[in-house]
C-alpha cells in the first residue's frame, strides 16, 4: 500500500501526476497491477494513464457520483456500491 501526502487528496493535475507516477513505479519494480480501486475521477485517469484496462478499474459509489458519471458512461471504469459487491461480483473473475 502506498499512501500519498495530504495535498494529493485534492482533485487536479498534481494528484493525477502523483498517482500515475506511483502506479508506474510499482509496475516498473515488477509488481503486476491486476486491478485498480478508487473513488475519484483522478483514480480512473491515473489507472488509464498506466494502461490498466477499463474492465479492471473499479470506483466506489455513491461518493463523487456526479464527478464519475462521465467516466462510467464512457465505460472507462466500473462502479460498485460496496466492497462486498466488488469482491463477490468483480474481483473473483480476475486472473
């Protein structure tokens, strides 16, 4: 688990850059990213920037639903309502 400095929790380009660089560094170190889980548009963008397929990017709802709606409508991520739903419906099908 990698936690960010507090200023990264704000939406915007700095947050996306930090998340993208962190995910890329983990991949470069040999960690295979099977799925991305988040709750903000910046999470979807960062996972997309690192070539994670949209069917492996999951965002928790209903928080930030209006922010995430365009990305979900464009099929750039999958929304889920509870972590139990994520585990039983989506994560069990990943290789």
